[in-house]
């Protein structure tokens, strides 16, 4: 239908033309394709979850959580790896958070916009994609052997920190960049120094984004197995680490260990451990979302 | 080349004086050799078509162009006889004494009280903050509307109120000069009128330089008007002269709406 | 079409053109009235008065129309600089022209009464005054259109002649009245006529001053700057005295 024809023949809006019908069909088709793509992802995930749940839920009991590993599946528990995961999470957070935020602040607020800064930026993005086992090798060479820290929590935490550093830096940079420039301008206009602007306006506004990025990065670290194997985390220990220089193990490692053994009984407790791990991850993500919502509600109030 | 009529600064020394100020962004020249005098306790309006350099010139007065790494400023800006661009002058102190209000209201994501208190706080104000906040809000003609809800978020205010909050925030550090970059362009006519009345009141205590693309606004509120075109100062003189009988043809053409 | 970059503010300029056109119509009407009235004096025509009065109604209507147009232009278009001066001058000139019309009516009425009075010897001063006043009016309206400020200044300077003529006419008529009382009524009418013609000349001068304001942006009135050295600044106060 040409543009000028419209004026002469007023159309009945209730009756679609053939062109309209074709457009609508295409639209519906596209919608169905997208839905199918989503379903594939969701359904696979559901299948996996249900499988794990069915295998492992029977093994979940308080004894499971408080017992150490054992050669016998029915007496084995995840006490050591649970503590280990918790500790390594804490240490990594304490080490990685200030370093990343500092780097992000420098790159966004202070660094001059020249080619050096650009190279740094590109390299950080690249580092985020390096396979985690490479970090394991690095950790082994530098922390375990080079600095003589041995196969300790500290080595593990340092290794994981370096692993997630690029991720947190990039997320923090995004959060800082998202702070509207008009806020900075207003603060500068009032006679604030760059530090005052950063500390009193930019960082508070960027904090939700930074925290969310940190928590998501940490939840990735929680699931890392390869680097920790490299630096020598054990898989059969009967004690919980008391200090940062102690040896340790983590949940993913324990799961891996149990899965590799023959026999359904170990597979069952492996599934149970997986459930615990998933619950942990879920909880961390929930905290991240809650924090973000709370801060944005405070903002719009 | 520019026609600069006699500016009567009265008995007081001028608040600001620009001497041969030029601003380059890379190879592009945004402000070309502008010289003008801003008398104390008067309102000077900078008018001209979009992109003529008026905002850039305004930002020279409080060294806000320093924040743009690509901008290069030549010439002098004299404030009480001192050139603000001398190396030993601290731009942070300059900005405390020469404040700025921006085009879009940009209150901080804090409470109304904290917005106004921010300036004094970062400048080390040790006196009674409640008093200072109330005084600033009164000067900005906003106190009556917010005195009972100082802890509410600044974003709960309307656009016009937010802009008056930004003005209060600027006044809280007790500047001598207030620079305004199209302060009412994002506001509805009633809010605009309130801002204009406010400017008229503020003139008694402060010197105001305002950039506006609204000629009628410049005609209503300013004492002196400078017309800029493509970075050059074309004509500068008393507002009534600029709008009833300008000397330069280009001024006449702009003011009668023949271009721009 | 409203925002044609080659013709900005088109609606305003169309309105302004229409205003000028109405003003010119009013001007021609007023000029015609003055011509008819002054001829009626010479021809001793009593019928002219009615015609002139009819024209005056039109002139009054036009004045009201121009008032309204100017108000509208100011309110809706906020003209500035030379546009503003053009609009304001149109208002002032219309006002002057309306009074010119009223004086023309006065002259026509006096002519009618004159035709019934005992005859007086022809007094050339009257017709001279009439010629000069008509010339001044025509010139001032011309320089409004041509924006010729030199012509405008010339008009202002010519006013002296009219004043001088009126003074001599006054003395002549006084002589006539003292010589022969029967001539008094006729002489009085001529006196009135001469006063009206002088007022028309003054109004023509007003128009000329308005033209200078419109073009230059500075007023020539009441001893302001930029008047030529031989321009008599006391002209205004002289007119008021009589």
C-alpha cells in the first residue's frame, strides 16, 4: 500500500491486510525461537539439578556436615572442606577487594588517558580470560615455592585473589563509570579535590555495583578447583585449618575426589556435597542481589 | 574587532576580567581572543547561537576547563587583580570562591541537608552547619518549601526545586561570583520565572554571569549582555542597548531572530 | 514552511508588512483629506466638509486597527532592535496621522463657515502655508518608506517657515479686523484654519522624528544628541506657546 493511497481508502482497523498478517507471523516465529533457546538452557539446568538432588539429598544430615572425610562413604563428611572453603573465601575477599577497588579507582579517576593506560586496560581484560590453571601454576611458583608460604590457606587465597582481580577490577570500573559525570562536575564546582570527589561522591554511588561484582567474582572463586590442586590443597585431611599458614581443602576438591572413586556410595555423598556447594553459591548470589536492591532503593528514596 | 561599549563598573573594582582568553580543543578553537569586564554585583549574560563558545568561556572563569584534558586555555582571567591561571594558584580554592550552577539540576544522591552541607564540609567548615544550611536555603528561596523535610532525598523534589537546591548548595560555600550555565533551560516556565526572580535578588550580594540561549531571558534579567559568535566576542554592552539598538550588524541579525 | 531557514520568522515579517500596508493606507487617506480641506478654503467649497468627515471615520477605524496589530505583534513576537523600533514607530505615526485627520476636518468645517462669511481679500499666506504643510506631510511619509533620515531632518527644519507664515498671517488678519469689523468672522475662521495647518505641519515633523528614531535608534526630540547644528531645538516650545 503506497503512502498516498492511505488517504483515499480509510481502512477498517479490525481487518488486517496480508502484509500485516505476514509481519505478525514472523514476529510470533521469532518469539518462539527465542523461547526455545531459553528453554534449552533452563531445561538442561533443571535436569542436572534434579539428578543431583535425587542422588544426594538422602545423604544430607547434620552428621554429614560435621564429619571428616573417611574411607567409608557412610561415615564421610565435609567438615574440613566446608571450613576450608569458608576460610579461603574470607581471605580472598580481604586480599582482592582493596586491591581491585584501588586499581579501578586509579584507572578511572586518576590515570591520564594515554596509550600506557590503554595497554594496562587491555591487559586486564585479557587476564580475565586466562584459564585458571595457569594461575595455579603461577601460585605454585611464586607463593608456595618462591615466597616459601607452602601449601597454605594464604597461598591459596593469594592465588585465587589474583585470579579474580581482573574480574572485580572490570566490574568496579563499570560501576565507577556509571556514576554520572554531572555529579563529579557539581562536586568539583564546589571546590572539592579529586580525592574528595572520589571518596565522597563516586565511591558511595559505585559501591552497589562494586559489591555485586565482588560477590559474583567470589562465587566464581568458590568453585575453582584446578588452581587449588596446583598449589597443593589436599583432599584428605582430618582437621580444620586453624591459621592462615595451615594446610586445607575445599569443597570442589572433595567433590572431585569422591567422584573419581568407584562406587555409587561415594557418588551419592559427592552429590550431597554438590548440593551444599550450590546452596552456598545461591546464598552468595542472593546476598549480592539483596545488597544491590537495598542500595538502589536508598538512592531513589 | 569586537564592539565593546563602555561598562560602568561604578566605584568598585570589577569582579572578573577576561583578557585575550582563548580556548583550544586540539586544533579546534572554541574561544577566540575574548576580552571583557564583569562589574561587581551585576548580572552579565552571554548569548549566542549553539556552539559559539559561551559555555566554554564561562568555564574558564572558574577553571573548570582544567578537568578536560584536551582543553588548552590561553590568556588571563583576573579575579581581584590576580590572574587565575598563574601556576601557583590552586584551582580548588578558585572554585570555592567562584561557584557554578549547571544546566541540568544535578543534586547529589543524598538528603537535602547533606546536599547543601557538602560544600562547607569539604572546605573544612567548623561552624554551625544547621545555620549555614538554613541561610543558604533561604537565599535560594527554597527554605519554606523544604524546612520540614531536610532529611528527605534530594530526588524527591521537583525539577525547579532541585535547581534551587543546587543554587543553595553553591551559595553554601559563600562564593563571590556565581556562574550559571543555562540554569533554567531544563525547567518549565513557572520554575524558570522563580529562578529569574531569584537571580535578581542574588544580585545584591553576588556577581552573576549567566549563559543563556533564551534571548528574552537575557533581556529580562541581565544588566550587561555579551554576544558571541563562533568563539568571537562580537559585541558587549548594556543590555538595553544590545536589544534596542545594537551597533554590530551580526548582533542585530541574531537579536531579531534572523539567524541562530 | 514555518521554519524556512532562508526566511526566518516569516510569520512575523508577513504581519509586519501588513502593518506597514495599513499604515500607508491611512497615510494616503490623511493626505487626501488635507488636500481636499485646503482646496476647500481656496475654492470656498462648503460641500467638502462632509466628504472629509467621512474619510476621517475611516482614518479613525484604521488607527484602532493599527493599535491592535501593534499590540499583537509586541505580545506574540517580542520583536527586538530595529524590528521593535519599526513597530513602535508605526504606532506613533498612526497616532499622528489620526490627529492630522482631525485637523483636516477642522479646516474643512472652517472653510464651510468661511464661505458664508463676508469675503476677504485673498491672502497668499494661507495658500502658501497649505502648500508647505502638504509638502511636509508628503515628504515625512515618503521618508518613512524610504528611511531617508536626511529628508526627515529637512522636514523638521521646514517647520520654521510655517511658523513664520502663521505669525505674518496673524498680523495681517489683525489689521483687517481692526480696519473693518465686518471682516472679523471671516478673519477668525482664517485664523483657525492657519492654526490647524500649523498643527498639521507640526505633526508632519513628529512623523519625521519618528522616522529618525526608527532608523537610527536615537531620538531627535527635545534637545537630544545628533541633531544638526542649525536645527532649532526650541521649535517644540514655540508651538506650545501658541
